[in-house]
């Protein structure tokens, strides 16, 4: 009967599992905590690991910067225009073909990013994501 009351306190119901001693339950809880810590540590390492850019394909200018992650990325090259907009070209990081090209402005604004803000996070085929959280969209 002791194991049933222990189970009720631990999980709020009578255990359908075989009766376990308090020492066995402590071992189970310790293993669960260890597994959770290992999973957390693995996630932190995976999310903060620096991904090296792939080799630069032929035709991609040296001024283009690679941005992306483990699932791929793109080489991005933007220049600030006299009117404040940005002229950008985004290159496929495997073939070097131009994937996106045009005049871009910051989402919700009429001007583009400054040279200092042009630190790239990635691109999705239409928008260019900057490291500061801003997004460049095609000028309409």
C-alpha cells in the first residue's frame, strides 16, 4: 500500500506500474533529470555552433557574404544607393546563379538599410533578413 500512496503523490493517480521502492523512484527521477540536462546541453551546442560557409562558386563576387545555417544559405551582396535604397543580389550558394536581384527597402519604410546594418542572417527567395532583426523587401 505504501507504493500506491507514493505513486499517488508523485503523479496524482494510482500507478499501474509494479510497486517500486522510494530508492528506485529516486533513481528513475535522477535518470530523467540527467537526460533532460543532456538534451538541453546538446540543443545549446547545436544552436550556437558556427557554420562554415561553403566554397564560393565561380561568378559570385568577393563582396558577397554568405549567410545561412546547417540547412543551407546564400551569398548576399547589397550596396546602398544615393536615394537610400539598397541594390541587392542573392546568389545560390551551390551553383552561384543569381537567385534574387533588385532594389530593396526596409519592411515598413521607404529607405533601405545603412552600410552598417547590412549584416545578413539569410534570405527566403523574396526577403533578405538582417542580423539586427530587420527585413529588406523588394521596392514596389
